[in-house]
C-alpha cells in the first residue's frame, strides 16, 4: 500500500520576529486611514457646538445631554433605536434562515466544477447599483406594481397588498443587499468544514439529520455568527431601504417610527447641525461596536 508523500509542515511565524510587524503594517495603515481616522473625527465633531448655523470646534457635552433628554420625548430617539433593533434583528434572522439552505446546497449539492460559477451567480446583485435595485423593487412592490398585479390576475387577492412604504418593504430591500454577503460567508465556512467528522458521524450510524444537527451545524457556528454580525451592522446602518422602500416611517409593531439611521439623516437635512448629527451617529456606531465585540467573543472557540 502506497502512502502519500510527507508534506513539509507549514512554518508558523516566530512571535519574536520583527517581520510580523511588517506584515501587519498594511492592515494597520488601511484601517487607520479608512476606519479609525474618520471614526475619531466623527466622535470629535460630536463635542463641537453650533453658533449661527456654523460648527464651532471645542469640547461640549451639550449635544449628548440634549439627545439623551429626548430619548422618550419630542424626537423619541429611543423608539427609533428600538425600531432599528427590531428591523435589523428580524431581517438578519430571515437572511440566515434563507441563505443557510442555499449555501448548504451550493457546497453539498452542486458539483465541484460548477460551484465557483454558482457562487458568482449568487453574488450577481452586486454587479448593479444598490439604489437602482431599490427603485426596481419599488416598481415591483407598488400598489399597482408587478407583484400585486400578478396576485390579482391569479385571483389570490381581491385588493392590492399594502407592501410599499412599510417595514416589510424595508426588509426586502435590506435582504436583497445582505443575501450575497451571507451566502458567501456561509459557503466558505461550510466548504471548509471537516469532512472527516461528517463521514465519521455517518459511519457510526447517525442519520443525515443527526449529522447535520450535531456535527455540521456546530461546525458552521462561526459562519452563522459572522453572518449575524454583518446582517445587524448593515441593517442598522442602512438608510436607503428605509427611505426608498419604507417611506421613512414604515409601520411595525412599534408604530410608524423611522429607523435611527433615517433619523440621523433627517436631523442633518432639517437642521444642518453637524455636531449634533455627529453625536447621533456616534451613538449608533458605539452600539454597533458593542454588538461586534459581543459577536466576536461568541465566535471564539471554547477553551479547554
């Protein structure tokens, strides 16, 4: 019986080597310029004040004091945050429930030679503009749009469904944007799952469902968590779907309350108060960073 030739083990980087700092330099520089620097500038502006419609550099907590004093009155920022959390969480759950079987089928149902082409088709929506796709959905979901017309022709409904300018329409727009990202993350995780564990489960007499539930699903937990993080962050920060498809204040279980991202945009459009708008945006960013940190903590493998 012939054995495969022994492969040379991959050398791990020396912890004391200075080369690791050179390797990290592009990542640090990129994130510093395109993420950290704008974020710090945004936070800094939040402490500025405004006089005669002009932003005055300085350090003042007035913006945050005023915002937190209106959490449940006047602007009702807390309700907008709740609305955002509700829409983002339900859209993310829906995206994972829809995309997981799709990714599963890509990995285990599509022949190896066709998988790259199938993945390319799955991310095809990114080839077109996001705003154009939203206007296309607006045409489809309108009261007299393609969807209602088709259901009326088939006599499934008697009157057009009120989908446009609701949170349902907002979710459809976000889901359309989110699905390729979630599919790609789940596909990569499922594809790199240890097949030996799956075969061992089957050889030990487990059914396909037991192998999926007890082996494959736990193995794909990091992908599910990363997908959830991307879903919540993108959904909470998205403003176009809420305006173009949700009408700005689409109704949900919390009532006709806009998403927090829409509130931030409207705040700047209505007052041109850049420091106050930056303070509002900073609150959203901090909340998302907390969610990101919690998600990364959950994705850590258990330690013995």
